[in-house]
């Protein structure tokens, strides 16, 4: 079974802060990480590999510095890694991103595609299902458990707000992973060594994918949505900040609760 | 000269950093307080290949590992260091193909943990005063004697034991042996109640007519002193890394503290004294780091590193003691309270000036390298 | 093409998800600028025809329903097929979908099939006075920036909106068009097989319904018990920031924020929550916000009505006792 895992490198949004004066994003010093849901996707693929000897390929679309995220995927145990990277892919929305990735995946060949449910920088949860649509294959999103079963099929536990379902899906298929799916393994020492010494991160440019994706479906041109403007989030009119001892703090809170008839 | 880590080493450091943050840090206070040997952590260290790093990667990576573990828990740092430098390394350096086949892969995978026994009650720095004897008896050696202050003692399965095979030869009459825990006549003695690194299970090793197969002689008869000295050269890089980690961990936790704590209406990070103290400390820690990485690099390059390892350990351990003491001072009274990790770090730091050769021994080694005398 | 706005309404087991009514409410508001145009509701399922009137009562001018056994349980392909068929026939200008775990599975698939844009988790929807385009504003970078997205050259303009963001209209008995739309399904459309459905017994109450929320974050450490005690004396619920959920201290369904739930309680306490916009995006609409944090520079103070620079661990027990006294408990 050939598994493709889609990986996105994202800024650790937990660490992102706004400049209190200008209200703009402070990007400096914010570490780049593998998107947490994607890490669970890698783990899910590697567990299938551990049990059934699947071949796992990590694929990421991004600028050249995404290399380190793919090295991390290799260091965790992925067999191969491809970086889909070209200026022509720049400015892509989820539609163009998914059609580009679908092109790369078609070129590489697959039985199963695993993506994270959503990325913490965009939070759209769209790229996974849209890859599946571009490839014309079934999907199960929000997977909290994945088991392989006979006949190249999977049994996936699909989470909803109020229930879960056990769904049988035949490969080729796409599954999106929730962070509750598993606890991702660490890289290993030998894995880090092989990620740099014996394995490589191969780059796929538009030239490499020409047969698999049309020029009008990539990059800014292939993106139906455009960003009209972006602006710092408006902060609410600031309230009062008290630097007082605990007893005074309690009195302030209680007074306010009484004003609002809460107590 | 290149003073920066390669991409590979940066990723390696990232691995150790995440592991230490998630697996080691949460246990550190309890490991210290209740003297718990972190068996679960050791299993994980083995699983991720962190108990045989010099062989799967290199000594610089191993150094990074001990440093990152020690930032949060010096006990975990020394467990890795004693196992790797003091047990697996001599088997790798001096062992026969058979010995390596039997022990090295199990040590590297963490299936077996290792320890090293040189020190005796009457023979610490003065290794020639060894009382433990080994006598050849047919196909076996019979060992008698007691080793003290042995890190990992009760948790280990494999021990490198230095014993006298020919008293008349002085240090040239010493030999090294690979002893397994379940060999007849071998037992673990009393456990020490220590000031710091309290989880490391430091005990006596007792050998009473302990029978070990002849094939477990490590190196040749009479090479024991050489084995021990070379082993300690490598071990010092590990201890330098441990000291470095303790010092950096102390600075990191102190920076977080001074940003939060307020006095006289200001965060104490705003006082110039705080800033100057921390700047001075970080400079020293960086200097210690360069010395330590240099020693590891020389070892990786197959070059002589005896003096450099001693310098790294001498300097890093003294920096660790100095920095942890000053960091505690920046905490004020809270630094003395167990709720904060800084007092543990100060207690942990002291050992790095003592074991695997005191600071004075390091100076002897460095002076000898300088041919002062 | 029409200038209509279509809302894809979600029902499970014959019951509507609240977000469907919220979106009809929003569509009603938007349509005021498009005179003579309609709010169309799309309803899909098995034996759901009788639910259509409820959508009219909530503000839909027209309800198109696809009633078919193939749509009994949600499955991506049959639902996508049905929705695309209706969208092609209805030709709306805009499509709104609730960002539930079903909407977020279905909407991207429809957008990809129709080759149109989709903007996820919008917090503001407006119509541009000049162009008549839908301005879809959503948070990005974990809520740190807002971006207004447009879809200029493709139709329909599609947006998903999370539950709790828009406000439903009070239902009134109304009349509207109700249309039965037939879709021919093939067996191959059901390309997955649902083996089992298990309803989850909720371990925690629904935080989106609580009037008072006592929330904890990284600064609280691993003991949420004091928060529970405070919530209990106030008759509220306990919620959490992502940091506490990621650390395994709080359940995912207690999470407030961009990747958790959007809440608008009367009173919100943020204890030891730094207030990354990731979090504040989900709670800043609360009427009265208390923030208690040791770090005077924590951004949570920017959204708080009352900020206390101090140690939550010390304040909570005293506050609990004080409120008990106040309530004679």
C-alpha cells in the first residue's frame, strides 16, 4: 500500500503575538512547525507502515524553507519526501493548492492519502476534501481512528460533534486526521541521521507536474478567492486593569458581578 | 572555523529539546524529591535511539542530548552520560567483536543499561590504590572488592569494573572487566543519599567471589588503567554537557521568573542588575558551550581531545555552580523554596565539579597536556 | 444566474442544527440590499419533507428539498451530488453553509466540483455597496489578523460560518414556496459504508449554552478543580484555552477559541489565559469579561472589561468563599 501524507509547515500560532502599538503581527522569532493535525497524519501513516509495511511518502507545498518540515517527516520514519515548490504556485488559495497537490499526488501514485483535518494558520479544513474531489476519490474527514481491513479498505472512526461513526472506505481514498487520532512519535536519532545523510527531499516544480495539473488551475490565477484586504483585529475598548492584592481583587470582581446582577 | 550547528545537528537538537520538554521536565521535581529513578523515561530514551548516539550519529549529537536533558533534569542527563560514555564507549573502543555483538546493540537500544565501577573507598582520584582483585581461575576470573558511588548502579545490567590483576605492577596491573548483574557473587550495596542528582540511583557494587567468564576481560590484562583513563576522557564531555545544560536551564527559568516577578512597582527584569547578571552568565555559558562542542568535535574527528575534554568539564562545571547560585540569588527568597526548580539546579550543579575527576584532577590533566612540569 | 442567497441547511436525525437557522437569519439581512431576491434554503435527507416549513418560518422564501433514502445519513458523495444538482438548477449568487463537521466536509467538496471559491469560518458577511460582491471576513493566523476575502470571477460565492456567530430570527408562521427536487442516485454514489453510529454521551455540558463560563489556560497548570468550584457557586460551566486542551488537562469540547467553540456568555472569566487571538476570537463577544493573569503584558487584558494582574491560584479560593458568603451558601 502506498500512502501519501500531506504536510504543511505553519507558524506556531500559539506563539504569535500582536505588536501592542501598531496592532500588526510580530512574525519574528515565531517558530515554524509541522501543522499539529498533519503530525497525527504522519503518525497514522507510520503505524500502518509498522504493521503492514506500507510505503509512506510525505508531500508538502511551500517555499524552499519547508525543507526542514519534510526532513522532520523523514526523521519520524517516512520513506520519501517531496517538496512541491515553484514561484508559479505562489498565491494559491485552497482551490489552487488542492489542485496542485492533487497533480503531484497523481504523479507519485497512491492508494491512500492522509492529510491533517486543518492547518492552524488558515483553519479552513478545505485542502483535504478538495484534493479528494480533484482526484475523484472518496473521503472520510475528522478521523479519530484508522484501521486497515481486507481488500485494501480501511475502517475509519469519523468524529462528529455529537456522535462517531465507523465507516468502511475502499482505497484509493483520502482521510483527514484529527489531533485526537494518536500521539505522534518523536523523530529518532537514527531518523535524523538518515533524513540528512541517506534520504533526500526531492523538489517538484510546475515543469514536473505539467502533465498532471493545468496552468490555469495553479497559483494566484487558479484561485477563485482573493484577499481584498487584511487588517489587524480590532481590539475591544480596553477595560480597567488592576494591580492589587488578592483580597482587593476579590472585592473588585464581586462588585462588578453585583453590578451585573450575577450575584 | 564554523561555530554553528549543521542543519542535521539543529534538527537533532530540536528532537532532544521536544523530548526533554515533554517527557523529562514534568518528572524532574518528583525525581529529585522522591529519589525516583525514571525507568519509563529510560525506556523512551532507548526507543528513540538516545542511548547509543555516538554510534548511530556522533559525539556532538550525544553532547546535545545530554545538554537538553540536563536543562530540565540533571539526573536524566547523567543517566544518559554514564551509560553511554562510561559503559557502552569502552566496550566499543576496547571490546572484541564478540563482546561488541553481545553488549553494544543491547546497550544502544536501551534493553540493557550500563554503569562503570572504578572508584573505591580508598581509591578515588588515586586510581592506583585499587583494592578490588581479579584472579584467573581456569575459564573464569574471580573478583573480590567493593566499588562506591556508582551512577545507575541498581538500574544497570552491565558494568565495566576495574580490578587489580597484578598488584606488583601498580596501575599497569589493573584490568577492565565486563560484569553482568546476574553473575554469581555480584550484588548491589547501600544506596547513597545525595545532595543532588537524587534520582540517579548511586550505590555500592559488591563483588564476593564474583565469577565472570574469562571472555569478559575487556582489553588485555594490564590495560585496565588505560581503559579507565580513556573512558573518563570521553565521560568528561558528557559531564561538561550536563553542566552546560544545568546552567542554561537555570538561566532560562530565571529569565521567565524575572519577567514575571515585581518589586518596587517594576518587573525585576527591568533592573539593570538583573540584566547585567544574566548577560554575564549567558556569556559564560556560551563559552562553556563552545569548549564542550569543540571537545566533542575533536572526538568525532578522531583527534586527541584529552586536554580539551578536561578544559570543557573544568570550565562548564564551575560555570554551572556559579550560574545556578547567582540565578537563585535573582529569585530572592523564592529561590530557596522547593516550588521553584532553581534550588534543585544549584544542588545538581555541584556534582559536576566532583565526579569523573574533580576540578583539581582536570587541572592536573590540562597541566600534563601543557607539559608544565 | 439569480441574485438569490442559498443556505445549505443541516439536519441530523430529523433535527436541524442551530447554525442553519442562524444562517437563514443572516441571509435575510443580506438580501435587504438585493431587492426582489430570495433566501433559498436547501434541505437534504430521507423523509424530511415535513421539516421544510420550519425553514420558511425562520425566514426562507423558498425551500428546495431533496428527499431520498440515499441521503439518510450524511455521506460526502451523495450529499455533494445532490447539492451540486440543486445549485446548478437554482443558480444562486451566494451559498452559506454551517461550519459544522458535516458542513466542513461537504462545502469544500462542492466548491471544488463547481470550481468556485469557498471562504471558511467567516465572522462577518457583508455586501459591497459598489460591486454587490459578498465580503467575507475571517480570522487568519490563529485569529491574529482578519482578512476580507472576495470571490470576484466565480459563482456562487461560498462561505461557511461557525455555529454561534450569526443570530437566528424568531420563528413566525409564514408561507413560502416548498419545492421537491429529484436527484437520481446510483449505487456507486454510496462509495463508503457506514458500519456503526455511536452517540456520544457528553462528559461536559455544552459551553456555548452557558451564561457564565469559568475558563482556564496554561497559567492554571494541571488542576482545574478550583475552576469547577467557582463555576459551581456561580452556576456556570468550566471551559479552557487551547493550551490546556493540547496539554490533555481539559477536554476538546471545553475549548474556547478559533479552533474550539465561539461563546457569548454573560460573564466570562479567563484565568491564566494569555489571550492569543486564537483564544479571544472565541470569547470576546461575552458581555462581561474578567481576565486574571500574572503577566501584566498578557494580551488578554486588551479584551477584558476587568483585568486583575495577579495569581489565579490565590484569587480563586478567596473568590469562591466570598461568593458563597454573598449567596449565603
